[in-house]
């Protein structure tokens, strides 16, 4: 249940990032997530949920390319860097 809570919280933060980046609600994005193996496992287990809720065309793990909107987050001690870019 904790994993599901972390997944929901990360999706919420990504939605806030979309707004901060000035994206429209219907804009599709590419998403990059860099963080712990535990966080990567959570995203992989809930991959479809992440794609549907954030309108992500692609989700990649690791550092984002130049030109993305980037924020650092702490999810219950799990530090992560999240980047979004409009498709």
C-alpha cells in the first residue's frame, strides 16, 4: 500500500510540474525520472497509471536532456529528480 501511495504522490507532483511549466491540461509529455532503485521499481509497477494520469508518451529513467522543466523531490526520504518536456 505504501508503494501505491508513493505512486499517487509522484503523479500529483508531476501534475503540479506540468502546471508550473505552463503546459495545457491536454498536452502530452515526455517524462524522465532519476532516483533510487526503489523509486524506479514503483514507477515500473505502476507504469500504465503514470502514463495515463500524466499523459506521458514516454517515461525514461536517468538524467534528462537539456531543455526540460526539472524539479527535485523528496518522497518519504526517496530523493528523485523529475523532468518533463512537451511532446
